[in-house]
C-alpha cells in the first residue's frame, strides 16, 4: 500500500495527515527526474536511510528540495518503509530572443539575465524573469523613456523546455522643456543653467542629445550646482527639493529645483593638524586657501590633493589629508584645518605589466623611474606612466597601486597597457600614365618585434624613382638611454616626371647617429653622414639649374626685318658648318649670348659631401601619437664640412603646443621654420636642398610641394625676349640642348615648375574635438584647422615667378577639417580644406588623403 503526502509550494503550512505516525526510513526512491541527477536530490535532502522521521521532517525535506530551485512540484509519500519522492522539474531554457531594443544592447541584456540565472540551458524561473522585466523598465524610465514597456512571453516546448521572448518598446526619450531654479539671487537662471549637462531643447539638441532627461545626469547636475556655490563661498548652500514633472503625453519633462543660497563666508584662518612628516614650510607652500579669501571648496580639496601627492613622493602612499571647514555663523567666517595622517612609508615590492602582448617587459621596465624595493613615490610612479605613453606603442596606459596582503608598508605597482599599431607597412603594384610601372614595398616599424628598436626598409621603383633605404635605431644603446642608429640608402630620381623642375639625381650614402638624454624631457643628437650625388639637368634645363644661349639684340633685329624661315636656315647652316655659330662660346656669333649662369654652371654636377647634423629636442607631450596635452620642440642645424664639393647649412625649428580649452576641446598650435644657404665655395643653396611647402604637415588645401618660387624655363624667353615677324607670328628663340648642343626653336610653355626656396615659414592652429557617435576616441583625432605658410627665397632670380623675399603678405592661408585614424597600416589621414588666401601660381587641392603620415 502506498500513502502519499502531497506537498506543494501552496500547501506547506497545512497540517499533514496522510502520514501521521513516525516511521523508520528503510530506503529512499526519487521519481520524475530528467536532467537533475539523483545525487543532487540526495545532497539537498536532510533525510537519510535509517532515520526515524515525522511530519515535521517531511516538511523540512520538502522545503530543502524547493530551495534548490530545480523543481516546481514535489510529492512525498510512504510505501511500506520506503520514502518515495516524486518531483516535477522546472523547464529548461532552450532559447532567449530579445526584440525592439536599441538604447540597451542585447549583449548587455543577456549578460544581466545570465547573472540572475536566466540563460540558455539554465532552469527557468518565472519570478526571476518578471523581476528582470520590471528592472529593465525602470532602467528605461531612468533614461527618460517614460513610455517604454517590456513584455515577456514564455513558449512551452517538448521535453520540458521553454523559449523566452522579451519584447521591448523603448518609446522616445522625453525632452526637457523647462528648467526652473527657485531661490537663487546671487546668480541668474542663465548663468546656473550653463553649468548643467541637461539643457532645454535647442537647435543643436538633435546632435548633442542634451535635452534628453536622465536621472543620473540630473544627479550630476545637482552636484555641480552645489559645488558651484561652495566654490564661491556659500557655505550654507543647500538644495531643498527637486521636482520632475511629466506632461500627460509623457513626451515633455519640467524640472524645478528649490535652493537656499545663504551668505558668503570668508576664511578667517588656515591651520595644519596631525603629522605632516615633511617640513611644515613645504606644506604651507602648497596651501591654496589663504586667510581673508572667499571660501572655496575646490581650493580646499585641491590643497588636500597637493599635500597627499607631496607625502606620496616621500613614500607615504596611503596618506590621508582632509580639509575640515569650521564655520562661524556670527561673523560669517570659516576656519579651515587640514588633518594629515601620513600612515606608514610604503615600499614597492614588485612592478607588474599587463596587456603587453607584443612588447617585451624589458622595453617597459627600462622606462620605469620607480624602482622595485625602493620607497614608493607617487611622482615617480606617474612619471613612469607618462614615459610609457610617450613611446607611441600603446593606445592606453593605466597604473594601479595595491597593498600587499599581510603587510602595512608594501605595495605592488601594476601597469596595464593596450597595444596599438606602431609602424607602417605598404606595397604598391600598378601602372600610371606618367610614371609607368610602379612597384614598391616599405616597412617602418618603431617597435620591431616588440624590442623597442626602430627598423625601416623600403624599395620603390617607377619611371620617377628608384629608392632603396635601410635604417636602424636602438633607443637604448646604453642602459642610461644613449641611442645609436645608422642608415644606408640609394636614390635615383627624375623630377621632371612629377611636375617639378627638369632635373634628375643619383645619390648613395650612409649615416651614423647618436642621441643623449640631458633630462627626462630633453635630449641632444648628433648625426654624421656621407653622400655622393650626381646631377643630371635634362635636355632643356631651367635657367636656375643651367643657363641656355639666349637671343641678343642682333638676332631680334634680324627677326623683325627678315623672314623667319631665312633666319632659321642661316643659323642652322652656320651650326652645321661649325663656323659662325660656336656653341661652346655662343657670344662669338653676335647672335646668341648667355647672360644667366645656373647652379651647374657655377658649381658643377657631381658632389661628394660629408655632413654633420646637431639637434636639440624637448617634449612634454602626454602621448607619442595623437597627443592631447603638453609641448614639443626640436631645433636642428645641418651643415656640410668645409672642403667638400658642397658647402651649405640648414636651420630647422619645429614646435607644437596642446592646451585644453574645455573638457572636450583642445587647442593645438604648430609651427615649422627653416632657413638655409650656401657658404664658402658654394654659391647659393644647392637647389636640390630647397624647402618645399603644401600638403599634409604643411599648408593643407594646396598641392604637395607646390608653394613658393617657380623655376625660369627657357620658354620664358620665347615669350618675353623675342619679337614677332611682320605677320604677327612668334619669332624663333634658340635654346641649346645640354647634351647634344642642338638648337631648338619656338618651344613654348607658360607653366613654370615648382623650384622651392631657402626660407620656410609655416604655422597652424587647430581645435581638436571628439568625433560624434564614436565611443573609443583613443585611435582617432579630428580637428578644425587654419593653416598658413609659404616658401620664400632671399635671392630670387630676376625672371622667377611667385618668388618673394620674406613677406607676410604672401603667406598662403587655408581652413578646413581633418581626421587622423591609427590603423594597422599606419596613420590614415584625411583633410577637407578651402584656401582663403593664395598666390597667382599656387595649385589648390580641396580634398587630400594620406596613408602613413599624420598631419
């Protein structure tokens, strides 16, 4: 015979009559299990074989099994001496589907459900599901979505499984129509409203979403309001109440804040209490709160931070400094006392690095200024963090100090870094009409294989150039930070293929460089190098490179009075006979002369040079790439050694400064200045060492290298010095082919090429702003900019176009917007710029793009 005691969650409090007498349990049998193991039941069951149980024991056993959460129905009965437990398991969740949500991601919702025991494969609990639905709706209300609704559906499936569906209707965020502050007299409503993050609906609200009500944002605004008053001496200020009203359609929010301002308090005295540890005179120099000042809470808390950091520099990492105001309501003054508890001096047990998956620990450890086993210094720990950021290898660097368990005077310092691309890699295969087949490959890695060494290798070939270059730099050639590097290169370039003046160079050489740190933020450098350069001037060089025979007055007179064809025949015949026209000395003919000597005429076309470059660099930038604060400056002097084939010098200064304007906006000022000239036996600066301007890193909105002086081609004389015949046809001007000596006539081109100059002036002002809708801003930087600059020459040729001595009136100016994104292939840079001021022969380019160079 089998007697059952039916026990369910609704019948636990009822008296049990089916098993009134006690009995000894000879065995226990569990029926109805599907997924739950019998061992789980026996582990939770407080009854064992051999126990003598009564009705209260049955109730206790039932509660214990319900507490496991696996069962929705339990029946306990007796069959002779066997305790029979029949269960019905709760269904398992086979699938969870969420629809309609946008403001809160599905991943976040699923994560929250999983933390509360609702996940695929888990036991379904309806009460938990309903509680989560209510909590989710409360979150939407906190975001100002008062019309949001969350509904749940449970679909039963075979094999005791269920499918959960969460249907979300987020609705729209209620907009703030009015913010009313009641009780303010010292400050106007407009002045106080400006410190709020929440704003009433304006014409930019669709972009900034600052009119969307949020409980968290309102709490932050109230804290800012309180701080605003306390920072201005209103020590009695308090917020009496806050009311948030909702319109009947749940689309508009009205906020009312009742405040009590009180009186302004002055500081009557400032005292130190506790154990300052360091000399009291040093502590007093850190006090921002002074006797007679209007009380300011921000000055009091900042002073506490300064004192805490000062003690931290002495190793008192766990020091506590609290500023305590003691108001006197009678005379409206306040006494401020700083209580100092230095605690014990802490020592660094271990420095740990996390997140450097590619960069070796050694590279990070050599940047440390806080040493292990030394007393902890807040300044050295922070300085080590800044040095890691300046490397440019990491997107983010965080530092945390942790007390060593079981000790009161030891800490561990943990640096967590996030790697980012630190180099560029590229390859080119293509065909261009002007350059022909283009093949190229280049690698520039500033953190080669995670060693911190810089390695660059490039091979490029096209109709314009063939370049092979290898460079190597070890920033820690010695343990104290002396760097050493070298490079070897070969270059063969024909500049006539890219629109620059007609000439070509073939150069090879090598260099050796050293750098020495003179402080934490500055270093000096020395580079010595050798180069061999062979200069080719092309068939018809520009006059600044090599002069050509030009027509004199006799030839012009002949042209005016005779037939052009007859003159051509006469000169051609004389050339062929080699009599009247001597090309090696054209003036003998009294028809052509050379009154313009170019660089090659004065200096030759093959040069061996030894150069020395000295430099000084100073940087306080917070990051190596995409900095947002600090300054950097670099000054270099390059000169060739006397006695070489070329003697010249170049000064170059570059500087930039970042200054925060607001929480989100940063001002960047940048400049680049250069001056160069020849000395000794070299007349003028070699034209292939000229400065060029335009494009990224210079003046955006203008084509690369197109600013400044233009060359004087032989075509200039065909349009300016030669007359026309009786029929108005342009006369013949004769220029000499530099290779064959052949006379060529009537060549015409009124587009002189960029030639560069010996003076460079560039500057830029940028407002760096965050990119809307992009959460991670660390790899991207956008800015509004104004660029200005030009290339000048202190010795312009009489016929050079666009050539000016230094004159601010001829600065080119542009304005626009730019974006830099650090990708795996290097910095990807865009700019959209409009020239505001330009010179006659400048070439503009509104949209510009670059991969591998940041602006």
